C-alpha cells in the first residue's frame, strides 16, 4: 500500500488549494481514506475522512463548510478541496488509509500548506 499527498503550497488567507492523495495497493471498495494535519508545535489532528463502503464523509468542526472531499476511483486518487483558507490551517497535511475512520493502517508523506495573513 502506498499513499502520496501533494498539492500544498503558499496561499493568502481566503484563498484555495486542492490537495491530492495518490494511492495504490488497495481497493477503495472496503476502505477509508482520510486527511490529517500537523501544525508546528501542535499535535496531529484529523481533518476529514471518506468511507467508500457507504460514501459517508466526515469533517472536523474546524474545516466544515470550507473543505470538501472527493475521489476519482479510476485513478485511485482522493482530493481535499480547501476553500477560504485561514492562517490556522497552516500545517503539513497527510493522507492515510485503513478500514475505519479515523483508525488508519497506512500513511503517506505529507505536503506543506502555508496560509499567509
């Protein structure tokens, strides 16, 4: 199983970014894929998770209404659309996979998102 997150960068507050999580080695059918983030000096926190078995998506309160999950099953890619970004969204974002949100068995390398004020 492999996961790779990319698409991070520097953006001004109020702007948008779309992160991608390229996956391989497992089927979406009975899996979950989620996003975590870790800001400097802070603990890792869950951001969002999609359960492909029932197509349920869950979001942390801090990002509800601003972030949106989507997927492309043909390319085994999961996207995290981030809108109205805030400086407090600055963090390294990781994607992960498993069989139940938010308990992940596989992790990818992160991508840095920096939101300037």
